[in-house]
């Protein structure tokens, strides 16, 4: 709603080398929106009224050539090959510097200094091994068993029987009745190959 009285923040979210997006979130939510998206690291860019934040978001997207959305498939592909904490922070700082140097920011939007917040340790991404596939859908009496390696946004990275690593998007669980299963019980639900974006699904 344009008349929303809350303060909003513009952020720069980093998901992997070359995978950066600009977005906005209500200031009262803090960094929750970034954790929900599985942002590996981020920095705030500015704060102010909703419409000013929206205008700044559009300005930065166009000027920096970054999108307002990064698909989960893209995020999953790169999570096991992330550069170190220092290198990804340097990339965020460089983009932040370019952003605040741009002209045309709305007068009512306050620019914020670059303070990189890194979620790598929180998500468990250190030494994460590549995923072999993604749970495509749940099914009645289906089983998803494995050891949790990492949690990033809605994605669980699981080591299943035989050492195969799969990703379960927990948004698939909405509406299902769930019961505990032994960690070594395996995977009996449909699984597809993890693939780069825009590549047709391949089934195991």
C-alpha cells in the first residue's frame, strides 16, 4: 500500500558469484527476509518510506544490472562451490560502493553504510558437498530420510542412504501430515536431477 507508514530498507543480497539481487523489506523485520531467501550474505543499502524504497530498488536494478529475483535452482547449483567469506564480502562491498555513488536516489531515502552480514556458518554451508538431486514432490506414505547437512532458506540439504545428497524444499511440506522416520530409511518420493536453470528436468 503506497500509504504504508512503516520504514522500509533496501538491501543487496548475495547468493553466489554473480548471483546478486536488490530488494526491499520492512525495517521491523530486520534480516528475517534475507534468511528466508537463503542469502549467503547481504548488506543494507538505504532506509526510508515505502515508495522511496521502491524507486531506489528500480534505480539500482537498472543501473547495476541486477535482478529483483534469483531462482532457488540457481542458488542450489552454486551453494557447494562458494568462495570464502572474505571474497564474497569484497563483492558485496564493491557493489554497495557502486550503488551509493549513483545519482538519482530519492531524497527521502537515507543511504546506509556497508556492513556485510554473512550467513554461511548459520546455514551450515562450510564444506558443503554438491547436491545430486532435488525432491520433486511428496507422496502418500512417501519417505524422506537422511542426515541434515545444511539449511538455507526453505531448502534442506540431506545426505541420504549411500551418500547421495538431495535437496528438500520444505515449502512442499505445506498441508501434509508428517511423522518421524529413521535417518537411514532412504528416499521413496520422486526425485529429479539438480540442473542449471532453464534445463529440462531429468528424472533418476
